[in-house]
């Protein structure tokens, strides 16, 4: 399913330009993705498109440090949770965006999501919420964990 995320990001200027779920499923099928993967991705992406800042309390952006529940720690690797905290602390993402990323990660139902997978989820969330993303953020999110970056 994560390959589909990359395909969507590369194929559409923004999340709003993606076709409706039926047409999207046809395009993904034509691109060679498997039906089960397509079904999961289309459902997940539909939930992503419904996310909005109004779904979260306005006070979330003025809150203190975020402590992760045991359930969240089970679903998302420690490395990925540290990454989200680091990005929030350095104001790359807002607390509400962190919550959107966590929401979309938990919906998947996977155990111990790796940093690379959380980065792809973060890319999809930010892509859906912003008109334009900073190229440095995109590069960081698309660079696999542990690989050297030369700037």
C-alpha cells in the first residue's frame, strides 16, 4: 500500500486533484497494483481527504509535550515517534498535523510501523493539507531512514 502512496504523490499535484474513489481504483489497477492493496489504499485515502483542522480542538496547537499512549507505542516504532516529536519541536509540523499523522497511522492497524512508513504517512498528510510543500521537507520524507543525505 505504501507504493500506492508514492504513486499518488508523484501522479497528482495535490490531494484535491485525485479522482473520486472509483476512478482512482481504476487508475491504480491500470498501473498494476493488486486489488486488495487498492481497496485498502482507497479507503485510507478517502479518510485522509476527510481530515480537516476543524476535526481537532483549536487548543491542540498551544498544548505542551505529547505523551504517547501504550497503544500508540505498540503501533508506531519508537524511532518514528521520536521523529514526529523532533519535527514538532522544530516547528516543521504543527501539533495538529502530528495528530493527523498519528490518526492515519493507527487506522492502518499495523504493529510497530517503521520510520520510513511514518514518513510516507506524514508526506501524505502534509500533501493533503498544504497547497505547496517545501522541497526540503519532501526530500527528507522520501529519503529512506539511515541513508546519507548530501546537501
